[in-house]
C-alpha cells in the first residue's frame, strides 16, 4: 500500500491541513463513526452521563479513542486518510476556527507524541472544520470522524 498526503500551500505558506491523500493498493478503508469525549457512564438512551470535561479534555479523549479504534480495526494513525471535525459554537468572529472549542494545539500535541507526520506544521491529512450549534449531548463541544486505510 502507498499513502501520499499532498501539502496544501497558499503561496509559500503551509496550511494546517492537507490538500488530499492518494491511497493506492490498500486492502480496504476504515470509516470510523463520529467520536465524542463522553464519560464512561454516558447512556444516550437515558440521557445519563455526559462529556468528560472541558474542550481540551474532550479533544484528547476523542483522539485517544480514534487511535484505539483504528488499531482495533487493523489500521493506525499512520494510515489516516481524512478527518472531519464538528466544533460547537460560540463563533465570536463568525467561523468555526474562532470557537474556543477548536483546539489545534491539543491535536498537534497529541500527534507530536503519537504520529508526528500528522501535526498541522508537518504534513497532516486533509480535513474539514465544521461549526455546529449542537451535538448529541449539550456538554459535548467536539465530534471527529476519521477515515483510514488498511495497510497491506
């Protein structure tokens, strides 16, 4: 399998997301469900439990879950193809990146430790950041969906 992520440039400036990832020869793809930072006692059918704390804690929990889920399903962070981030408002300047719930610093810290090639200042996978008014539980502030390739 060959997985090549192409850098997104604006003039001579590297953007903190990739342009696209070209995957050739994988044995398949892994499409993860949306991951949220919920507490162990979270039960959506009864409404019990909730999020695991502030935005930074939720981000770290989600990224840890994605890493674990990918490994369980035969892939890894190394093989990420794309991520989609749903970030809850407020949006002080009108965009999702302005929300205090968008935590690129936490994502970079996590990837620096677990998969440095995906740091925003290196060669991250393509991604979207979508601002939303609400998620599945009022305490949740971020949800991340990931797609990865299955290696040979």
